[in-house]
């Protein structure tokens, strides 16, 4: 459904992504794991097209020269040339790192801004769905976004992304800085969204462990390269990988 | 009592000057220094439509609003979009455009005290012993209507909500499929229309002179800085603060200090509370 082939991204001469091939099939949840600065967010930005916006702004302000090489395909079509808002319209919606919710708007307004691409019938239906997946948001409707806790903000960010009617949802470090309880809630919700809405999901995390149970296929990024990939079973069966990436000690 | 009435009228006038500027800045972070020029330009457009083409007043006004909106959008699409995000360049370029428009008008012969627009309704009434003409009352009514409609627009329409999303986090808006370039053009179009609206409502109160362009720009900037750049409701409240301060100055000090009030207010705000009275979010950011 969504795939990247031979993706390379340079910041000036620094290689941020090195020849990365990654794919997410219809209805799959794909994990992308790696340490800080392994290239996870760069990958998400490049696939959603936001990198093109960053590139443009940097070029205009005389900042870093960013080079993007390789192809991104969506439903079989090459989309590297599309701007981020055009990609969102096709159905690739990014729920970014650090959430970036609209701090001055209420929860409900955040969701309604998210529904920019939806028809009013879709928006209504999706709003109800978001409230059913995250009942907490329904209670917080009138609250200003900036005053929510981290977990609430993350729920809102995912809900807002759903309002944009995604076919593929890109979740960039959705669990960062959250309590184990909130992490469990979000992981459960992620699976629910895939199962009920048939939305494919690519999720990045530093720690693979909390999301591993719901992932169908996973890639491991190291210094901008995809060093390992495989199905969940395949990766979990390898003792070296288990201890290195999933924090499971062999006894 | 006259302070209250004329203070309110003056405040609403200031709010009308400032709303367009606040909208453009709020959405696309563009300090539109051509704002005052667009104000004067739309005055002359109305005058020309009225006197050269002989159109009915109402038609001329509607046409002016549309034309100014289109001119603003074109200025953005053709020139300013290329320097998006570089604030100093944006100020220089938009100021240059403003200068070109204003001095171009002067060069084209639009100078002197001969250009006036008729009032919408002639006559006056007395409120609590003070004589107020209908045009000034209309200023207050239209000002209140504009603020109300703007609020409804930004809270209940798809485009309005998108504009607010973009005002808060452009990149997050992009991720949700909102075309930020298009929205910036739309905002500039609306902002220019608001400048034109202020012009057609306020200019019948006096002559259309090129110099007004500079004053309107300074007043709009003063209101926006004091209200907190990007905060629309803050601008409205700041308009009332400056509006009343100006009238009090006129009453107790003399009319020629009026402009000083606005400039002093800018300086005071920048020293004491740089984010403006209501720039809440920006203030938070400054603290972090």
C-alpha cells in the first residue's frame, strides 16, 4: 500500500536515511524501531511529504540544504512529487512526534480542524468514532488543548489524524514520555483502529516492547539504515535481536 | 459622556483598522506593511467607481471590497509568497509595495483635499445630549458586526477553522491536508478586504488623503502589538484601550498628541510585556 524504495535523505552532507526500503501492506501494523537519531522521524516526514516542506523552508531561509532521493509509492503510484497536503488528501496522514496539537483551541475544535478533508457526514461519523475509541476526549471536549496532559494530548493527536480520513496512519513515537498505563491504552486503541477502520498503520518507537504485540511486521533502523526486518515471530525468535532491541534478557 | 461615546467610536475605528492586519499576521505570520496602502487604495477605488464610472454607491462598495481582496491576494501570490518566513524581507517587501501604491496614487494625481466619499446616511441624532452623526453610529454597528461575523467564521466554517489551525501550527495543519500556501493567500485576501471595509466605512468621515495610509498602518501595528500579535480578540480589546486613551488625550492635552499615544503605547508594551496583553501562548513559549 505505502512503500518507500531506496530512500536517502541528506542534511547538508550528513546522511540521515541511507537507502531505506520499507513497506506497509493493506491493513498491516508495521513497526519501525530505532534509537534516537536513527532516522525514524526523518522517515516519517519523508513519507508524509513534510520533509518537502522543511526542505522548501530551509532553502528559502538559506538554512540547511536537504536532499531527498528515492521513491515513495502509494497504492502503486509514485508520489514523491506530491506536497504534504496532497498526500494527506490521498490518505497518508501523519500524527507527528511531540503531538503538535493546536494549543489554543479546544479539544473539539482540534478535532474539527482535523476534519478539514472530511465531508460533513464523514466528520460527524468519525467524531463519534473517536469518542468511542477515546471516551476521555468526549469528557474533555471543551478543554483547551494546551492544558491537557501528555496522554490526553496524544489521544487527541491520534483522534485529529483520524478525522482527516486516513488510509495509512503514520504514528511517530506515540508513546513517548507516557505512563505504562497510558501506553497500554494507546496500544490497544491502535489495534482497534486498524481492526475496525481497516486503516494501515506505521508506528515508530524507541522501545519496541510495548508495541511489539500488535505489530505484524517490523523494521529496525540504525544510523539511518534499515538493518533488520521481519515478521513479529521472526524477530522475537532471534535471541540476539530479543536482547538488543526488545529488552528481553535471556536467562 | 462625550468621552464615552467618542471613545467607543474611535475604538471601533481602530479595531477596524487593525483586524485585517491581525488576521494576516495571525495566519501567515506576515507583518503586512502594505495594510495602510490597501486602505487608502480602496478609498480611491470606491471614489473612482463612484465618480468616474458613475456606479451606485452600494455597488461601488461591494466591488471595492472584492477588488481590494483580489489585489491583496495577488500581491501575496505574486510577490510575498517567495519570501515567506523571512520576516525582515517580508516587512521590507510589503512596506515597499505599500510605498509604491501610496506614492503611485500621489503621482497619479490623487492628492489634495478634494476626494471625499458621501456618508451612507446623512443626518445626526442626539445621544444623552451629545450630537452624533449616523455615519459614526454606523461605524460602531458595522465594527461590532465584523467582529461577530469574524468570530463565527473562524469557529464554525471549514475555511475559518483551517485558518486558525494554520495560525497555531502551520506544519501540523499541512499534515491534516490543509494547503498552507492557499490558506495564506486566502488570509491575505480577507485581510485586504477588511482594510477595504474599514476604508469605505471610515473614509466618509473625512477626506481621502494618501498620508492616511501611514497613520492607519501605525495605528494597526500599535493595536496588534498591544493586543498581542496574532491574538484577534486581544486586538479588539487593545483597540478600546488605545481608542479611549486617544480621546482622553484629545480632551485633556490636545489633538496633536493623538498619534503619540499610539507610539508610546507600542514602546511601553514592548518594554513591559513584549508578547502583548493577550499573547498568551507566545508568552508561554518565551518562558520555556
